């Protein structure tokens, strides 16, 4: 990731989350309009099912670090809405803190059928601490960044092969790749993809995305 020209760079730090369920309310003031109720939990289990294809299951090197059981496991995350599910994954703790700071927990949890590109703690660590602290303290800027990581539909791995999608922030992200190797905006690698939560598909990425 490029060094942040503050405001633009840091502004780019995590629009990490995504959402036609019109998230009308992520304004600079942080006010939110509740979206539709969470979709029912997907039935995809953490372990491969007979007849399932590789892309039906989570994939990527970072998936090995996900707990095998409990709320933080793939099966456990599938039962919770996305912000709650992310809070059970220790490698997403910085993202969860940012979502809380921006007041987006209910917005994300109540959205239907979204995709979240979720930066890891290491992704946030690439940003100079002073810049990151500044963004975390600026609710309007933080909301812009986080909502840039959210798309308003559940994206499958096949859709990421050569994709362009509008984000909740109204910007565009592009994806490319195949099999278990995908890149977002030519900068962020998917390190654990196709993770299901009750209302979202999650692709964990190694770099914070930068809105223009």
C-alpha cells in the first residue's frame, strides 16, 4: 500500500465493507437507516460436503488460522450477522474496532445479502500509526473508508474472476483471479475467501482498500 497522503491515503484505509439494500444512512454525521432484517443463516458448513465444489467452501492460506469450533469457527460465523461474526475472529479486531467507531455495527448486522472485503490486523498495520489514529478519530472519513469495503450483494468466487462492483460508498472496486487466487483493486490479496455469515459473504484481504 502506498504511504498515505493523509486524508486521501488514510481515507483509503478501509472503506472495507459493502451493501441495493440502500444503506442510506452512512452520512458524515454517522446517522444510519436500518436496513432489512438479516437473512437466515446459510447452510454451508465449515467442512466440505459431499458433492461440493472447491469454491463452495472457504479457501486461502489464512483460513488455517480460523478456530475449528465455537463462535469464531466457519460454522459458528455462519450463524451470526457479519459484524458480530467478525468480532469472533481475533485477526479482524482492528476492523471491528473501526466499525464500532463509525457506528456501523447495526447497519452491517441488519443488512441483507452483502459482501464484505475485510482487512486483517496486518493490513491495518501497514498504515502509519499516526495516520490510522487520525482516521479512527474522524467518523466521517472512517465511514467513507469502511463503506468502500462493502458491496450490496453476495459475491461468489466466480463473480470475482473479472469483476467490477459498486460499493456502499458509491465508489467502484475491481476484482480478478481464478480458483483460490484473487486480487481486489490490483493491491489486496484475498487470504481467506468465501467465508459465510448469516447475512454476508466475507473475503478477508491483506491490504486496506483506498477509495478515490
